[in-house]
């Protein structure tokens, strides 16, 4: 049986790989990265904004191209998001190895972890 966490880990690692190749000077690519990060991390704009210590309207303006962070700030934003992605990979990897007493769906024990053949 394969845990559903494994495909999710692959998806997160693919996002990491693309993010590491991101040209932060390309404003269109940076905007797409921010939108993709929100989706891949399964967080609201407000959650991502809080994490990046900016307001939700500021993040929304960045994503929609009405403004952008200073070019020197963009690598910092990417780095913070990559750190969050790495943390999520670590958590999911621990579920797939069974080293956690909590399942991926919030219950206690491995029996709550959804698996497929």
C-alpha cells in the first residue's frame, strides 16, 4: 500500500525545484509563483500574507500585478515560502514513514491515514 502523502510530497518537491529556478526579476513569473505557493501550501491569502508579514491587500496586489515587492525583497519571499514547503514535506514524510502518532486526516494512529493499493 502507498500512502496518499507520497504523491503530495512529490508535488511539493516539484514546486521546490521550480521555485529554485525562479528568476525573481521576472515580475510575471514571481506573481505566478506567489499564486502557486498559496495553492500548493493550501493556505488562504491572509495566511500567506501573515506568514510573509505583509497585509493581505499587499499580497493580493503582488499576485494580481498591481504592485510588486522591491527586487531585493523577492528572494527573501521565495526563501520563506521554500522553508514552509520544506516543513510541509517533512511533516508528510513523517506520516508516510509512520513516525507520527497522528494521521494525515487528523485522527490518532496510523489507521486514519488514507492509503491506496
